[in-house]
């Protein structure tokens, strides 16, 4: 899922593992810039959670755009995606529990052969209309051709990015609508559907149930959430807004015009949360929101100005028209919006108190129920909070045990991971070279032939906020928006961030872009708007780690790199569950981190992050563990006739779904 990357406090953790056995082997190390380091008397090793892909671009974007009144999506945790409907259509001869295979290029739904198939096709259209509503942003960034679904400009009259208004009547209407849609789904004979319709049917069943529960708990969605709040969405929705033709410029301007009301509503909603729930944003949330808002009032390197200019100049318009659009945008941004962002920064300050120490969600009324429901929606699993904690902890401890064993027998490799001194088969600062290398290297085991050709170019400096180098990966196949990849060169160099090569795999070659190229567009046009980040990010992180084995490194070194990365995710995920789901205090978190990983010194920073942004890390921890588990089961099933490329294609072809659905179609159980 592509989201705008943002460096977080726990970006660099130091885990003391088998290095403790290296008595006398002292090594000079660099201190992480933002996190305390746990050390032994000898050597310290750095665990690098992949904060770049954890908090990446668009969310495919997509970071979540939280709404607290009826919204076009079925969940309160996900912004409509700019993922690409692919042009490969699966065959209809696959067994019921088989994922559809790629074949004839078309995005047309199959012709109905019976009443149930007709009813299901009509329901998918109705679901699309419900999910999109009248939202201009949702339609233009979710569907390649909104007009094919009846979303003409006169129907797309809502230009707001989010709404924070409270309306019990509207909530009741949404609940009534969803019950009616669920009843229509239940009335359809699943066995009378085509195979790919059965897949979409199974996805709907899970989502209807989860969304009905989430709608009753949306009061906990904070406008200042570090990852899912309104200021983060400005980075996603506005910096990466698709400009394919002149009409997009007009729509974009209307979106900008809704920002004053949206930001004002956000402030009122924070007041509502404080008064009714005693729920306040943390100091970190407040500080980040203020900084972000004020950054958007600068003339220099302001993406609302420079990035806009760059995109307009890429359109096929006359020079006079381009100049006029650029002039009007600059006039509005530097005038009205500058004032709006300054006012927002001042309004947010009223919530800043010296004693404001945010608590985990479970400390609030209904907070425990909300958090558990949220994780089920986010991860796509019917597991309790404790069961999810136990699953991740068990996987992490197993990784640590193997990591310790590898370290003892491969000291040189372990030190190379810690110091990042291992050599790669390309120049890691060359985007083109890295892309070509991975496309060729992964072709043996991944269906790379399904990927389109790519152009790669640097983005303008305006999109390189806080040292975040950025690149376009515009596909040559009718994509609604270019894939924008960002990497922090400084963070990657000092060990607190992710390398560009890993980013490119996660987001593109082997990761998300290949995932979407394999998925069935018929199912995905609607169901891709659901929040199955466990599946989506689980695959991307899995592919990113597997790509390490294509670098010509020793097996031990590749495994150590991956274990190091995995443990970093798991530490924050377990802290998230402990604080928000199990009620851990700061001291309890510190004790757990000390007892488990000797990481107590990082407890405060980790606590602040997970309390300010509940659930953010979970898909990147639970997801790849579950993905790997299912793939290992598949390998066992097909030990005698394993086709690795077909295995990967089959897994990706299922598309966004709960893990129960994924397991059913992938393993045939």
C-alpha cells in the first residue's frame, strides 16, 4: 500500500541478540538519530523497521482518510485507493476455491447466464455506487474510467477529502443501507455464480460484517492521527492528485476550496472527543500537525505550488492555459490556504497541555471493542487482540532464535548487516539500474511479464520534503495516477531508514504493482476499496524480503537482513497491541521491551508513536508472517510439482481479501 513516508520516532531500534556472545569484539557504531539504543558491554546491532514502506505513499495509497459521517467506503480506516485496475481477466474455469488466472485482457464483467449472476452483477454496481457516493476524489482516484460506472461530473458533487461532522440520523441511514445490501447478498445463491463472482461474493461477506461493527465505533478516529489524520491526507491527496487532463485541474481546485471547512470541522471534532470521551490528541500529534500546517505556508519548496506547476506543465495544454492555471493556483494557495493553515495551527495549539499524555485506546469507554474490531478490519482476520499478539510474538521469538544461531556461526555477516557494509550488484543510487536489475532477477520466479513498461524520473524538489527523495514510476497502461516512491537518503545512509532498492521492490517490481497486475479487475474495481492491508502489505513486505535472496549474497547474510527487518516491525506491533489493546502503561511497555529484547530505553518513543497512531504497524508485522505461513503450506501441498512463478501469481491474483478468503482460494481449503 503506498503511503506518504514519514520518519517515526522508533525508526531505529537496537536489538541485543547474539552479539552478546562476541566478548571483546567492540565496534564503533553510529547512534540512531531518534531512538534510544540498548547495548551489551560489547557490541550493539541495529534493527531497522521498514518505516518507509510502513508509512509509504498513497496508500494505495493510500493512507487512511478517516471520516466520521457516512462516507463512500465501507470502512473507516482506508482512503480510496489509486491502485490500478488491471487489464488481465481471469478465466472462468477455475475450481471454486482456486484464484482466478490471468488471460484475456478486458475489464468487462462476464455476461450473466442466470438470475443469481444477474443479481450479483447488479449488486456490484449498487455497491460501487454506495462506496463512491458523490465523492469526486474517491471516484477519480479509485476507478480508471468513473464514467463507465455512471459517475459523470454532475453526480460527483462532493469535493471534500474527509468529513468530521456527527450525525446520528446519517449513521442510522448508512446502517439501514448496509443491512439492505447484506440482505441482497444473502439472497443470492453463491453456487450459481461464476468462479470470480464467488471470490467477490466471499470478500463482500467479510466486509459487510466488519463495517457494520466499525460504523458504531468511529468516534475514536482522531483527525490528528499520525498516520491516518487529516494533515497526513493532505500529503497523499493533494501532492499526488492525478492530473491526466484539464478537467482534473478544475476538480483539484474545487478540492482545495473545501479545505477551510474540512479543517474547521476537524477542530470541532477534536473538541467533541475531548468533551464526550475525555479523549485528547497527544503532544506528538499536536506538534506534528502544527509543523505540517506551517510547512504548507512557505513559498519555497511548497508542494502545493511547485509540484502543481510540474504536473500542469506535463499536460497537453497551450502555454497560455498552463500559465493561467498556475497563476490561479498560486494566488489561492498563497492567499486563502496560507491563512487557513496558519489558523489551523493556532487552533490545534489549544489542545496542547503540559500534562497531556495520551492513553491507549482500551482505557476509554468502548475503546477495547473499537481496537479489536479495528484490527480485524485492518488485518482481515477473525482473531482476538490477544490471539493476534500471541501470533506475532511467537513468530518474532522464533525469528530471534534463528537469528541468534546464524549470528554465532556467521559473525562477519552479522556485522555486515549491522554496519551495512555488504556489497550489492548495482549502484544503489541509480533508480534505473536498480529497476532493471530487479525486473530481470525476479523474472525467474515472479510473473514479471504482467508488468507494463515503466518510465522513471525524478520528481521536482518540492516533493522532496524533509530529505525524502522521490521518483515517478508512471506505468504505460492507463494508470489513474503515477506511482510515487519516496526514500529518505539521509535515513537510509545512517541506518534509520529503508534503502531505495527495497522501496522499489516493495512498491513496484515484485510488490504492489505486480500484485495489482495479477489481480482480477472485475473483483477489484469494488473490493479494492476495502481495507485488507494485512493481505496487501503482507505481500509487499514478503516480496521485498524475498528479493534479498536475488542479490548474490550468502544465504546467511540474506536471512539476517530479513530477520533484522522483521523483528523491527514486530517490536512496534507488539507494543501497539500492548498499549492500545491490553492497557500497558509506559513502565509495563518498558519492562516488556527490556525482558524480551533489552530495548527498554526506546520505550517512551515507541509508546508515543503507537498511542498516537493505533494499528499503523500491524499490517507490516502480522501480514508478512501470515503470507509466509500460507506460502509455506502451499509449498508443502505441491512439493512434487511446485511451480514457484505460478504459486506467486496465484497468491497475488486473489486481490485484496481477508486471510480466511485468501487461504480458501490459495490452498483450496
